[in-house]
């Protein structure tokens, strides 16, 4: 009951918090006659678990680090929202015995055709890449399958979660659900040598996650590749497919043609210097807007007072939320998740106060409802105005000072993409 209530609330919150949520692969088509282990990458602390809990209809039992299970009421609450502890050496307990209790519970859940969520990387990181996978998910899955003599259908589901920016309000989110991997495929390997089965499924899981993940190879060129892939991101359009395709080409270049990669990096750095010198970003110039400058100015003048009032009212809510979160949590990767939950709570409190204050002043329910509605409408206008003018100010070809500068820009970009034999759509 509590789990369903919180999931319903969080579904509303994530639709408000994220501008766009794209799900590739249907989570509801994964058979409920199978026990499933959801195995996503882990870049955004507990937000990752919230996202998956909301897009899957079936209840999900999540594994979390044991240090959050402190106190009687906390234990009760976490049990109600279907969370189980995983112990680490730093927790100062007999981790093998404690974790085996959790693993036994997970095995029973899978044998009863339930769903569990495990982050195979083991911890979170805000880098746009997949890190080495641990074997915990495999141990749990094969324990459940082996106890049932591999007669129970248990599958591992590779999932890639991509964020436009991890802490961006009204950012874009893409979840890619790959084809589930049946554990029965590894029965012979497991019976011969469990470690062999663990290694095989880890390799297959990595392939499944990378199929839909924005993955930047680890190394000294990570910051450069990160800047490169950001050149695909336009206002309101992260272009996930193009980012993934581009980075796959980069990785292929890095592995098979290191000298060519070196020349490619040098060409990009020259291009960046050119853009910096001429005040031009390394971005796409594909779009053209036909609106006139006069029309643009007219809309700006028309919306300005509403935008100002909307920003005036909503800014204290957003800045106070940001201040509280930064003071309370040292790890910046928890900021996004806490803000996602805290901002609606503060908003509800503020609106309740306005409602009661107006009702007290006017003795009218009509005005008590009308004033908060107006504030809500002003906030929507302010936000939409911000997006509209961001789009209008996106880089366009007509911002070049002359034809020669534009030709030089396009020449540099063409040379860079030629290294990868890659054409921007």
C-alpha cells in the first residue's frame, strides 16, 4: 500500500521534474512469468532507482547500501518501500553472513517470479561511462536458478539510463531497455564452474547496457570526448542516438587506430581554438528559424511583465531548495534526487500558506484558489519564455561575421567528422 502510494506520487514528480522521458523498449512486455533482475548503470544516486520504480508497473525490490538502514522507523519504512540492505567492508560487520541473508531473500523473490533491482557497478559516479561490473547480480541470480534446478525462468535485464545533465531541472532523460538475458543459457557453464558463468554473463550484460548508453571511454581524453558529444545537444533535443553513434565511432578509433585518434584529437582542439577566438561554439548549424527580429522583439515585450512576475515568485522556492540541499548533503550526486522530492514539498507548503492567507483576508474560496492558480500560471509562462528565447538564441549560420568565417567553420567540422567517416544527419 505504502509502496504503491509513493510510486504514484513519484510518477507525478518525475513528469514535472523532467522535460522529456523517452523509454526505448517496453517494460510491461517483460513476462511477469519470469523472475527478473534489473541491472542498470548507476550515474545519479537514488534517482536511478526512482526512475525504474516508476516506469515498471510490477513491484521492484531494490538493494541499497546498509548504512541507510539505521533506526527502527527507518527500517520499517524502507521495508515498506521494498528495499533490502547490502553490506560493505566499511560497515564493520560480518558482511558475508549479513549479505547471505539478503541474497537468500532475493533468491526467493526471483523464484516467485518477482523483480529485484541491483546496480552491477556497485556504486554511483556522475561520469558518462559504464564502469566495471561486479558479480553480485550474477551470484544472486544463479543462486536462485540453481536452487530451483534451473527450472524457474529467471532473466537479467540490461538497462541504460541517460541524463542530458544529471542535476538539470527540466532536462531530458532516456531509458533503454535491452533484450532480457535468460540465466538458463549459462546452466552448463555454471555447473562446470560458477566463476566461468559469472564472467560470461558480465560480458553479455555489458554489451546489453552499452547498446543504449552514452558511454565515453575512460582515459585522459575523457574531457575532450565529453565536449565533443555535447556538440550534438541542442536546446530541447539531446539527440541520444547521434551521441551514442558518435562515441562508438570514437571508441573504435581509440582501440584500432590510436595514431588516427591522436590526429583526430588535435584537429578537434584546433577547431575549439578557432571557435573560441571567433566567439562561436562547436555546435550544429542545421536549423533555421524564419521568424523576423521584429516579431521576436514583439513577443519578448509582450511576455516580459509575466516572465518577471513568474521569476519573482518562483525564484525563492528554487533557490531555497538548492540552498537546503547543498547544506544538508556533502555528496553532490544526491542533490538532484533530494531536490526532486523536496521542491514539490516546499511548493505545496508555500501554496497552502497562500491559500489560507488569501482565504483569511477575503473570506472567499474563489480568490483563495484563484491567487495560487495565477502564480502557477505565471511560473509556467516564465519557464516557457526561457525555453523559447533559448531556442531563438541557438547558434545559427547567420551569426557568422562573413562568408569566409562560415566556410572556415564548416571546413573544420567536416575535417573532424571525416576522421570517423561520420555524417551528421
